[in-house]
C-alpha cells in the first residue's frame, strides 16, 4: 500500500486560530483514509507565507512518502 501524507503549514497567531478550526477536520480525513498528516509550524525563519510550503513538501518527499498532498491551512474539509 502506498504511503500518503497531507502536508500543511502556518505561522503566526492569526493562522494558529484558523488552524484550530481546520486541523481537526484534516486529522479526521487523514485518519479515515490511512494518510499521515504533517503539520509544519513556522518559526519566522524568513519564508513568507506563500513560500513556506516548499521546505515542508521537500521534507515530506524525503521521508519516502509515495504521494504528498499540500493543503493550505485555510482549507476546511467538509466530508471526511
């Protein structure tokens, strides 16, 4: 069976509040389908919001996942 993961990332208090709403749905979706959820919390390392996905995705690909799906933190999954 292929190893699959969902990758997301966020930084800052505003996005932490949003993540509190969206991450539980991402976790439920991942669990139901046997995926791993990888959440990167950026520490202000210099990457802007639009570029922080690059190191997060590269990290997941280096972890031998067969399939990597990026979801922005503002994605709300309605059906798990």
